[in-house]
């Protein structure tokens, strides 16, 4: 083998080694992302069955919403995880067991007056508050936002308490109610 062949062989081995290292790193990253836990959700006839092990709470609520045709709004962070097992519990009870700060909204069928859950709002109970995302229009670059202002709220003045005075000496039993002295 001449020098040129040895150089090409060395470069090829180096390239293949770099590819293997990149592939191993990608697999490690994927397994770390996928280690977010597992869960199985089944919503059927108003009942919820759930088995979750260190599963992201936000994904569980998304799946419940999809299966039950419910709009789910939340500010739950992707880091919030839960381990729980529920077997055919009423849907609302199951939702309330998953999170403490839950509001449930119903829709009534006008024909038979039955109610069903149409929307669920879940507020995170994490230590740090996670802001609710709102849609905003982007500011043009040449417009500066005003500096934040701190407002001090003064307490509203309290009204004077109701006063009632009664002097029994002004009325005698012999006088008529209509006469005043």
C-alpha cells in the first residue's frame, strides 16, 4: 500500500467512527426524551381508565380530551409528571384526581336535556407559576414598549357605620303616634 491509499483508508475509518459516535449520541438523546414515562388512557361511556408511570400530565390531558371530545386548556408544564392508576372511574372524578385546580364546563343536549363535559381548564399547582400563553400580535421593531410601572393601590374609604338613636323619653304612652311634642 502506498501513502495515498493509507491516507484514504485512515480518513474513511475516521469518518465511519464519527458517524458511529453521532448515531450513539442521537440514540442517547432519543432514549432520554422517550424516558418521559408511559401511560394508557381509555375513555368509554363517561368513564376513565388510566395507567400512568411518570408520564407527562399535559400529554395525559391531551389524550383524554381527544378521546372524550373535550377541549382541554391548561398551563401545565411539560415537566409535571404523574404516576396513577384509575379503573373505570367517572370521567369528572378521574380528571379531578389528576389535578387539584380544575374547572369543568358542561354542554346540555337540547333534545333530551343530558349534560356532558365540553371543556376542562386545568391550572398548574407547580411551585413556579407558568404563564398562560395568549395570542398577541408582534410589535414593530421601531416601537418601544413602555417601561413597566408599579401601581400602589390605596384602600377605598370606608363608609361611616349606620347610626340609630332612640330616645324613649320623647314618646309617652298617652300620646298618639301621629303627634310630636
